[in-house]
């Protein structure tokens, strides 16, 4: 358990009930389901960040390119 941190958190009852139900559906403990849900959300956020990064690396719009060409002429 060297890389595991023991934690205690408070959840709203409806979120706790949802988590328990999800854990039953997936045949996991509530704790294991919480880890899965958090990892899933973290991956989603990381993917969104990568997508935002890709959008800023995207080539300029055709209008912007046309303006660049016009400025050179």
C-alpha cells in the first residue's frame, strides 16, 4: 500500500447512493468504483485539455490566410 493514500470524504446522500448502485452494477466495492469514476473524469479533462491545445495549433482560417496573402502583395 505504499502508493495508496487513505482518505475520508463526505458525499451528499444522493451521490453516495448513486456510487453504491454503480459499484453493484460493475461488481466492485464502493471505493473501487469511486477510483474508477475519478480516473474516468480525470481522463476526460486531460482529453479536453489536449483538444483545446490542438485547436490553438490548428491552421489559420481561410479568411486569415487570405488576409496574410493580401498583406504580402
